[in-house]
C-alpha cells in the first residue's frame, strides 16, 4: 500500500510525515521546504503477529507495511507551474490513495499561504489543482487517440471515454465520478492506465492543536466542515495533531500509554490513519506463522485462497492444492496447529475459499 501525502504549504504535512516514518524530512516554517519527495515505509501495528511470534518462538516477525510519500506543498496554480509546479504530482500518480492534510489549527507563529484558516477553501484549492493536472493528462491522450479513432474501434471506444472524463473535469468534478458504460471492463482498463489523481480515493487528515484531541475535534468548527465534506464525497476523515504525533514518535510503548492517558486519547493518529487506509482501500490481513517467520500479508477483502497464496509466492498460486485455515485467536488458545487440528478446529479449504481477516493459513501446493 502506497499513500501520497498532499496539502498546502505549512499545514503540517512534513511534520506528520516525520512523525509517522521518523524519516527526518525538513519541517521548517516556510513554503516548499520539501524540495524532493520523501519516502518512508511504516510497519502496520498488529498485535496478532507479535503474539503468534512469541508462541512459535519465531526467528523473525514481519508486519505488513505502508509506504508514505510526502511531496512539496501545493499552491494555487501548481498545475500550471506556480510554486514548484506540478513535477511532484506525477509521484502521487503511483500511489493507491491520497492523504490530504488540512489545517484546522490557529498558530500565529506558523504562517498560512492564504493568510487565514479556512479548511474548505484549502481543500478546494488542492482539488482544483489535481483536476487541472488530470485535465492535462486527458487532453494529451485525446490528441493521441483521436488520430486513429476513425479507423480503429478500440480507439473510438477509448476516445468516447476520454471525452466523458474531460467533460467531468471541466465541470469541476473528479474523475472518480465517472459512470462507466456498457464496455465497463474495457473502460476500467483504460482508466487504470491514466493513473488520474482525482480517480484515487482520498483520506482527509484534519490537523488540530493539542487542545482539540481529547474530544476528537468535536468542538473544532474546521474539523466539523472537513468531516461533512468527507461524508458528502464518500471519503474517510480523521483528526490528528501532527505536532503531538511528532512527540509520540519519540516515546517507547509504556511512555506512549501514559502520554495517551494524559492527553485523554486512546490511539495515535497513525493508528487512525492506518484504519482509514485499510477501510478506504478495502484491505485486510491474513497471517502465516512458524519457527522461521511469522508474517502479516495484506490482501483485498474478498480475495480467494489461491490468490492470497500468490501474495507469498507466485508458485503457490500456480500450484495451489488446498489451505489449512484457523482463526488466530483459536490458534493462540489451543497453543499449536496440531492441537487445533485434533479438536477439528482447522478447516481444509479449497480454491473457492474466501480468506477472512485474521486467518492463519498453511498453504499446500505443488509445481
């Protein structure tokens, strides 16, 4: 999973990135301090694999990971070359989803590029730039496809789709609002090749001051607006304090628990972001466990056993025979796979089995 972090300058993007990846990106108080895209990989906290690893005395415990990409702050006109231009937008095109950091805090020491705090205006500014950037991609593709559309039926189909997307973007709507036609499968393939920014799911991170964390931003008017906007657009939104996350990132687990109690919160912003990411992208994890390694594997909800096995190795999918499956809680309770087998608690599943979150799987295959 790869998430791109976007937002206006000085909204807390790089501070958030630093805190969740500890990658040390410059978070100075001036626009465009992030001159090169910063990339960091974060382990997904998962107590299940820790506990399984202890039970199996695993030599290695490997969590699922999320890759974060932090780019320079975008400003009005970025798609046309303002600020640092749209050179960074191409990097977001490779991401699975966009995390849009929106400033919902007042601080006279941290300047806002527009001079005032207005979350909805800031969201609209970024959205317009993403739309313009996508429009540029679509217009260049139209120019190329139109040359062969008269003689090629496939090109004609694509051109019709391109023109529908263009009309949407020109109307100020995201590419995600497209209604696919009768040739839906073909149109989905075309859409995937364009890697349109506005076709990607968006998660809104409302960045607040410490005082707004205890009630999860319920009394912050800016947060209310961001949450409503997210709900209206079918997106996820959560409250975070990038400054507090930076402090949390320096603490060990016991210190974190004490700090959470002091702040009156139950989980970190990173935990909220990971949950929102999994929900937005329809993801879950299945597990493998043994003496050599216990590991979490991220898959789409609804994935069948052979395709899940293919996440481990393509040979496993190709030569899939069956899978022994047990829920991790059952496995922990029984103490071993053999003990769970003896009680009939391990299912022998075939190619049509839909993997469930928290399944511990032992794959049988032959190639």
